[in-house]
């Protein structure tokens, strides 16, 4: 299927307030068809509840069905998670199946949306965001518009901002709901949804796909690792894998600022990113407002010490303390012995989410931790929702990191590099992530891919079923609009055997209009050929980088 998810890949750092999100698609090209995929209708189906067999270990509490007329669909809520409009969604049937695990008193809803006409023969599940397991509705509407039968599950937990489910009345982790959130509910949703599709249309889907970003990306990886036969193709973007380690690690900017007693302003942080862009933009042979390979950028923030910049119309001088904070944030968290614990904020990524601050009425500035890692540490690690991570010392951070690993490594299972069963099943996995992801360090995705390479015979063998693409200058899940043909590339790979060497993207930099660029597959990076318009993708080629 040729579909373009609306993203704008921008060279500028883009501030984000709110959760990690999966941005709904709002425009499409016509779906591709193969001999095995034939459009179908819900012949004779009245869109009424019917009996659904329960997946192993569950019971079906209820089944409802509602017929929905064609029209525009507005995603519930406010930006960035809600408020978007998916126009002209075709008529469809919405089936809701509520599952429970006997003895746990949980209630996990599975939503299945079924086009009344024009079903393309495929099934697509969509993932969640932050602490939300399910799609807000934009992904479902987009998939139906593209002809898919589609589904999502809330796993019996809350919305993206709600973790009230995490602790039971005794103040201990609700392990059943955590297991639902981690992986179990997506698998059970898959089993239920495939059965609904087969019952409604009279035959099973020809191909099954999973599509998600951030938490949705993590869910896709968990599916590949734990349930390798569920999906023919998985599109798992900016994946929140290594959940436990990366969540704790993204508090590092707050720890650095608190320990160093230095809180650079947004203006000052932006000055460092502007200097990075000026220094490293040209490394790919072209000055185009993008850093094609941040790993090759060796800009030292101490070069800005003593530089005077304008902030709110006033001169501000960059200090050694400012530069040291930036250097440590980029370097990433280390333990008490100086050993690196995780990747830092990518060079060129916006600081304002993970290094946010707030100023009291008396003019005192303190840290303002991003809610996702702050809640993970407070509620899940410390089991005290009132716990504050705004003023942690290096020693306290180290202790929390080790405590988190002791409690949760292997519990949220999403980082096993052995994908042999998924490969044997014939599955294909695509991941793209912005090289300037300001919420999930790109280094974690690269680390996982390298561990898969080491486990499964090297990058060439792994490329046969799993490919990673790092999009230069892009923020988390591409929040700004534009286009990346990830699902189009995945369906072509699964159904026609044509593996993508690049993903086609629309990019924007601050100084010019949108332009197209081919995003290279890891470990290759984009390099200017030395001639031609820098807005023309033909002016660049993919080369292997020694810094990957």
C-alpha cells in the first residue's frame, strides 16, 4: 500500500510539551493491491454483537458493535495527543471486545474497526503513546481510510498521562496490569481481532501488520520478540525499547543541572544547537540545514564559553558552567565510577523537554522533569507517586538506576536481540527514528540493532528481515507534519519481497521550503555527491559511516 504518514522532518529543534505520541495520518495515496489481496465488503453482516472465543488465559466480558457513517473523524482530546482531524473516513463497523484475566479483575478493551466496503484484505494493529497502550483513534481512522481492518487495545490501563493503575491498595505494583501494558494485551488483541476479521469477512486477512511509534514502537518490538507469528510486518518507529533503562536515563539532564547548580535558559540551549549546526552541517558535503550524521559531529560546547548572545533583547554571556552542563547532557548518564549507563540527548536535539526548568515567583529557577520518566521513577521504582526527581544528586541517580534494573529488567521484555523466531516466521521489521529525537535517545535504537547484528550473524544477514533508518534533523515521531513512506515500504517488502534501501521523506529546514530526501538505512548515512541542487534527493547518496 502506498501511504504517506504526515510528518515534517525539520532541521530545527522543535519543542514538545506533552507525551510521546503517534501522529495520525491525514492523507493517503491509493492502496496497492496484489493477487492475494482483493477488496471485499461486509457481505450480509449487520454490525451487531456476536460470540468471540476468548484467547488462552482470558474470558470475554462483553462484545458490542456500532455502525459508523462516513465522515470526518476528530481525534478526542487536545494536541499533541488529540484534536487532529482525519477527513472523509469511510463507513465502518466498530466492534469492542472486553477481556479479563480471571482473578485479576482487569478489563482490557479491544477495538476493531472494519470497513463496510473496500476492505483491502489486510489487517493493521496500531499502538499507543507514553503510558497509553492504545491508539487515540486517529491511527484507526487512518487505517480504515486506507482500506485496512484495524484494531487497538487499551490493555485495561489509563490514558497517556494516567498511571493510577500502577499501584494496588497495598502500595505494591499491580503486576497483572503491568504485564498487560508491557506486552500481553497486544498479543491478545491480535488473536481477538484476527478472529473478528475472519468472522465478518468470511476469511482471514491475507497479511497482518503492526504500526506504532514511541510506546507503539516498543509494542511492535515486543511482538517480534515474544509473539513472532502474530504479524507479517511490523513498523516500529522511535521505539521506546529498553524501557526501564531509557526512562530513568532521560532524567539525566535534570540531574546534571541540579548537581551543577546551573540552569541554562532555552535561549542559551538553542545557542549551543545553533553552533552545532553551523559546525557539523557541512560534514556531509552540503550546507542544507541538516546534520546527516550526528555521530560524526565532535563539536565541543566549550567553544562557546565567553560568547555573547541576545536573549529577549538582552546580552547574555555563555559561561563555562553552561558549557559543562551541555557537555554532560550530550555525553549521557554515567555511574559513580564514570561508566556510561545510557546514551545522552542526541547532538542537535531540542533541550526543552528533558532539560525543562521552571521559575518561582521569587525568581528561583529549578528543574522541571519530563512527566514520563518522572512518573516511572516515582510510581514504579520508588512506589511513591509524590517522589520528586527534580533535585537528584549523581549518587542518588546511580542508586535509582540500579534499583530500577533490579526490579524491572526482563519484566517489560522488549530488548532481547534474538529475533530468530521472527526471521524464521518470515516477518519483516522496519524502524525509522529521527536523529534529533528529543525524548527517546537514538543511541538506544542503534545499540539494539548492533546487538541483533552481533547475535544473528552481522548486519547483512539482519538486513534480510530488519532495517533501521535514521532521519536527519527529525524530532520525536515527526510531530511537525511532512511525509515518510514507511508503511508503503513495509507492505512492498512483505508482499513483493522488495526490501527498502531508503525511505522517501519530505524535509524542511528553517531557511527554505520543504524538499524531498532519501533516508538511508543504518549504518549508512547521506552524503552530497558534490554537484546538484541540495533539495534534490538525486544529489545525495548513501555511504557507510565509520562513526555509526
